[in-house]
């Protein structure tokens, strides 16, 4: 029995590794291109919209969230989410009531 050539074996192993990693990278790119559609999650018929998120510290954020009739100011930390303020939009509530009675 002859001993395997270590250089040939290392070269073969490196080539297989490069082909394998290239295949995984290519598959991920294809999946991202065909299956990830950002518009799919942001349809205009959703009732809750995140207007703005600002980071104010490590794991601390303030977000403006629009719900029908009001805008919520929410504080987000690592442990909890807390309502800071509620801005009521009277004209939006009136429009919702108008639309509800007309149908």
C-alpha cells in the first residue's frame, strides 16, 4: 500500500470546501432574492404602522406607532415595553365612525 500524498489530499479538501461554501452562499442569495419581499410585510391595509424608532441608549428606544385614531409614544427597553404618551387624532376617529356607519 502506498501512502497518500498529503499535498494532493489537502488540495482536494480545500477545493471541496470552496465548492461547498460557494454553493451555500449561492443558495442563500437565491433564497433571499426570490423569497424575501419587503413589501409583503408592509402592506397599506395594516392597521398598525411604526412611524419612527429612535435609539436613546443601549437596548433603549422610543417608537412612534400609529394605530387607528391615535399615535402611541412607546418606550422600549431590554426588559419591557411601556406606553409613554398617546396622541389622539380626532379627525381620524371621526372618519372611522363615518366609514363604519356608511357600510
